C-alpha cells in the first residue's frame, strides 16, 4: 500500500477514528485504525466493539492495500506535522511497519495484520430517514447534559430517541434523565421515521455523533434497528449498538399541574446562580430561591465557606415561595435556553419544577428540588 494525502484531510479523518478507540483495552488490535486504500480514496476505520466509525478521504493512491496501525500514535504524529504538508503512507506488507513521511520527517510504525481487525456486523435497518444536522444537533445537545453516569442504571446512560405524540401530531423526541433532572426535546418528524423503534443511544455515541453535526448544511442519513443505530454523512459513517434496556415512562415525572409561573432573563439568571454558587461547598451545592411579587432572591449559605445573596427582577405574581435546587443542575438547565426568557413553573417546595424557553413547548426540562 502506498498513498499520499494532505495533512489537514488526514488529521480530520484520524482524529475522528482515534477518539472512538478505547485507551485502556486488553485486545491490542482495538487500539489500531484500519487503513484501506483503493481507487482515489482512503478509508479509516476504528472500533471499540460497541461503536464503529468509518471516515473516507480523497488521496493519491499509488498502490492499493490495507493495514492497521496505532490510532493514537498516528494522530499525534499528524497533529505535530506542519500545516499544508503532504503525507505519504507506505506499507510493503513484509516487515510489519508503516512508513509515514512528510518533508524531512520520517516515522516507522508497528502494524498488525488487517485480517485480525473486527468489522461490525451489518444490520438490517428497519427505519431509514434523513435529517438536517442542526435538527439532530439541537435534539442531542439540549438533552445530553441529563444523561445519568450511574452504571447500575445502565438504561439511563444514554439519550432515548423515539417517535412520540405531541399537541401538533407525531414528533421525533429525545429524552435523557438521571433521576434528578430530565430533558425532553422535540423536533418535526422527518419523512420515513414514523415506524422507528425507540432506541437508547449511548453517551459515548452521542459525543462522537456531535462531531458529524458541525456543518449546518449537512444532511445526516439515519438508520435504526432494534439493536443498532447508524448516522452517516457523505464522508463519515458512525454505527453504534444501542443500550439493551427499557427506558422508564418519563411522562409520569413531567408535572402537569404546576401553576406558579416565574419568567426571568435566562442569561442574567444563569450568571446570578453562578455567582452565588461560588461560595457553596462540594457537600452542599444548594441554592435557595425566594420568590415574592416580581422579585427573586438567590442565596447560598455554606457554614464552612460563607454566604452569598443576589436579587433579580422577575415576572412573578403568585404567593411567596421558598425552594432549593442543586446549583449545578440549575446552571446546566439555564444554559440550554436559546431565547431571552426562561419560564419556570412551580407547584410547591417539595415538587418537581418545570422549565421551558418562553412559550416554546418543544424543549421542556424538569428538575427535582432539594432541602435547604
């Protein structure tokens, strides 16, 4: 195998591959990226047995062939090469080495046989549809902060993507929760997605998918089966197993009868919470909200580190309310708001609170209060 490729193109392809590779693994070949050169393209494939990413890039292929080499090492080398360099990859297959040359730099990297590289079994996808990158980006970006990190509740370790009924008909919905907070984001149902089975997309896959969604003009081809999900652009294909479990009935925890309404400037609110939370200790991250007629007082009282208080002008016309929240949860939810105003709907100090962006019901957040 022998090919030449521009450094920037190579870096982009290898960066995606090496981020999928598990740093700590017991199977040496899984640390490698499979390089396949044919025609005028080169393909980089990496997997951790749960996720597989395949990245195609244009290259000048002198001699077709394939080999595997350490993904992290190759990425580090390419990253340190000067911009605009032409990189040549040569593997004669005999000495078990891949030669990487660029200008006056030359590297010889150990390879492993391409035959040992595991290729993810292709699946029969029951649903295929395409969605614009900004739509998927919004669905996953606004929900991923609520993904649980508790391994024991593995079915919460991802984003539940499914078709749901909303006021205006069927929608494509993403939900994530860790039991303390919940995010429910809706988008118009793409053509062909109506019969999609509900799948739980793992946290790592959500992180890798984000890299495919940077370009606003990209159309993403989405394929879903009971066990796998695939997201593809013209250059990159990301295939992942889905979490084998049942996502709980989240509709039961979204409060319907919260009537005490507070409207506040989202960025001012987030900044104020951030300021008062500075004095909170790791043990008690609680921020107390005291609501009165058009006035909100945020306060933190941490016996071991100090106290803080800040007053904000809000739109609130209900009876007085004192309620406490984890500062981190409040900040994460407030930072999701794209519009100027955030609307909070309270019931009592012990009940879950609902938050949405203005009058937009396509993005709804729920946060559990805590004692202060």
